[in-house]
C-alpha cells in the first residue's frame, strides 16, 4: 500500500468536519467515509489497517473538536502549551474509537468486497459511534447523523435514533465506493440496493409518530450575549440581572419566557427578594411562565452548587438540576490531587454537583423534558422523560467556545433530539444558537449568534411515542450486531481461524 494513503486518510477525516455546521457541505458526509472505506479496504496488514483508521480519526477530531482549545486557553486561562497539549491528547484519545473498525476490517479482509464495503464497514463505524457516546462519560459529537438534519435521511431518526441515520449514511458511502470499484454485476447490485434504500427511507417521512395537543402557544427565548470573560465578574452581576429583566418585560404577552443557562451567575436563594419573588409576582399578574438558569444550593443533599433550571409559574417554583456533568469542566476528577497544576491552569475551588430526581417540570400547564447544556447531545437520556413530556426545553451557555464552530455544531445536535422524540424543542442560549425547533427538526425561529436579542415564535405541545422513544438505541445496536454476525458467517473462513493466525 502506498504510504501516501496514510496522508489521504488523515485528510479525509479532516475535511469531514466541513459536512457539519456551520459549513454544511453535506455531500462530504458521503464522500469522506467512502474514501476512508476504500483506503481501509486497500490495506494489507494489521499495521496498515490501524494506521489508516487512526489517522482518519485524528484528522476528524483535530478539526471538528478544535473548539476544546478555545475553552482551555481563552477562558480557563491555561498556558498555551498546556492548552495545545491537552487538546492534542483529547484528539488522540478520541481517534482510538476508530481502531475497532481497523481490527474487524483486518480479520474479515477475505470477505467479499460487497460484504465488506456495504455491510461490515458501516456497521462497525456506527458501533464505534455508539461506544463513543457513553464510554468514559461519552462524547456524542460529530456523528454522521448530524450532517443529515436537513435532508430526508433524518426521517428514520424517530425509528432508530441518530445511530440508525448514521448507519444508513455510512451504508450509502459504502455503496458509492462499491459501485465505483465494482464490475458490471456489482454495479447493478449496488445501484439497485441504493435505489431500494433511498425509496424506503423517503417513505418514512409520511409516518406521523406524534400528534398536536391543544393550540399553539407563544414562546420567547432570551439571548443575553454576555461575554464569557465578563459573565462571572461580581460587578457585572446586577447589570446582567437588569438586562434579562428588561428583555423579559418586553415580552409579557408570551406564554413562556426562557432565560439561558446560568443567566443568573449566582445562587437562586441569594436573590429571592430582588429577582425570584418579583418574577413570581410578574408570572402571576401576566400568566407568563418564566424559566431561568442559575445555581441551586441543595441544603438537603451534598453541599455544593448544582447547575439548575428554575421554572416559575405563578406562585409556584420547580427546580431541575443538571445530571450529566462535563468532566474537566463542571467537575474535575481527583480535584484535590491536581492542585499542583494551578501554576499553569486556573482550577475551580470546588466542583459542580450532580443533580438528582425527575427531568420533567410543569411549564405553562404542560410537562417539559428539561436539559442543561450538552445533556441534549445524549438521545438515550432525553427520552427518559418521554412520552410524558409534551415538548423539550434546553438552556445552554456556549460562551465557553466563543469564536469557534462549537455553538453551531451544538444546535445541529439539539435539532436531532426534536426529530427522535417527535417534540418541539425550545432552546435558549447565552451567545447562540438559540431557536424554536419543530418536531421534524426544522427551525421555526432563531437569531444570529453573538447578538443580544430575543426570539419569539409559536410552539406546539405534542403527545405520542416514536419508536425511538420506546426502544432507544436497542434497535440500531441489535441490527448492527446481527449484521456483523451474518457477515462473519458468510465469510469464506471462520473468524477464529483468521484470528489465530
């Protein structure tokens, strides 16, 4: 195998980032994996298989997750050498998830070309995505499914979630390269299979998984656009509160007003008189429910701050606290043993605590599934509050990644949750991208990032269950495992005999 294949694999991974937001060159999501599959199929030794796979992963995460550097260098005040080093380490670790593809590709290398390109490679690709979504707390970013949020392939998300969308996308890439490399007979087979696949997927858009409940209601999302470097300064606390109060007062004709994550950069209980109680009165007088992000001090549980959402409806208040925390951001494992790093990087005095309890809150008379920040990246966790929830609410602060591509990727991921659940998504963020997303993943209303603005539009409560809400990722994972078992059985030699060599 020519040595330049390693370079081609790295470049194929690097350009795949262009298929995601904000670039959205969607065709690359088909071409890049196809090139990767071709290079992998051309490899001869285990070393070549592993090199091709690993370098593809390095290219993808070095470009697609480069925003991690922004958070550490610009906002955690890490030394540039340390920020580059930790970001590089993260990229190298994430690329390891492509190695199972290399191993299975090597041990099944004597399988028929069509089996390899169309069944084996796509199945293991998605198996790697699934593992990456939960292993070591998970990093469900840069899935192929996210690149299809605006095309008809996304219509299978209510059936098997993002993993099924990714699998079909990877299968189309395999069919493409199999068609280009195949003989006349193989081209007929791949063309026919592609046609059947696309027609079947297209037909799924006519399935109505959920139905509207009552009349549409009016929602306003507040995007305060408080610079991250100014957000936590004590002298900016009251100006920040005043900004959101003024924005709220302009939209009291809405049924729901949502402030973003940590819009109140302080504890709720410290601002009962100057903020919370006045908002209770305002909600009672105007019949407007107000949702705001801040910190909750749980005196009943383990002491410490919880990153929370406070739902104010008339005189009542409900709290949801974030349950899926970000390692090395909201909490640092073995924090007290890492204090020696403070000469290079600013470490927090304490960690944010994990919340407990229900993910459902009552908002405007409906049940809403709540999530904070990147909790909306975990489809299997979002469905825990369904089918009881009538819509989804997410509050985020992507200000940690100001100037990077992360806020746009995050919104793309959040839209997938709306499709999987068949529910509207109401997403309020500090710097953007905020928006109202319908049950098909379409953006009903939004505003540009990095602007101080409010977004008002209509949303619809919905009821019913998608297949994904009922069974989660089990369908996709079961199909993948069955596919791999069948292809192993169809191989010319038993898998065990090749492993023994």
